[in-house]
């Protein structure tokens, strides 16, 4: 009985070590899937990778950008998870850029409250916004008038 138990444990250990290797797909192979027209397969693989690695900036970046590229409303949630991962990594520069993109997506979705919160996060990360219709600086060519 003891040799069977040892064999069983050996199989379980080898199988559990192989699951991450077999389950994870490289970004290159996912990009090839997308390029060949298998967008649903690529989306599924990216979603699986992001969910399996919730703190991975690379996984959430690839997934959020993919969804954004196709106009998928799930991009907001994916960018939100990317923002969390970036904050956890302490990358405030990229977190600011992602917060700005989130604010734009929020506005497109009609969610002004979320857009305001994400703009605040953008500003807190060092981003600067200008108000629409801000007049040009006094030394700009627009302030010089026109030549006749």
C-alpha cells in the first residue's frame, strides 16, 4: 500500500506543478490569437491571466488595453483593477495616467461621479488639467493679431 501512496503523491505534485505552465499563455501567443481573428479566445486568455494574477500590472494592463481597444464596457473595471495594482506597486506616474483614462471612460459611460473621483486621483498623482476654453498665454501667436 505504501508504494501506491507514494506514487499517488508524486503524480499529484507533478500535475500541480504543470498546471500553471499549461494554463498560462504568453502574451505573444495571445497577440497572435487576436491577429488571426480569434478575439474571443484572446479575451478569454487575457481575462484568465488577469484573474489568476490579481496583483500583476502586466496582466491587468494587457487585459484593460484589449477591452479598451474593442470598446468593451468591461474596460472600466479592468482599468480599475490595474489602478489598484499600480498603487500597490507604488507607481504613481502610471497610476495617474490610468486614472485619467478611467475618467474619460467614466464620462463616456455617463458616470460623472466616478469621473470626478478618477480626475482627483489623476491630480493626486501629479497630473495637471486645463479647463476647456482656457485662453492662450499672453506671448502666444494667437495673441499677436493677424497680419494684413
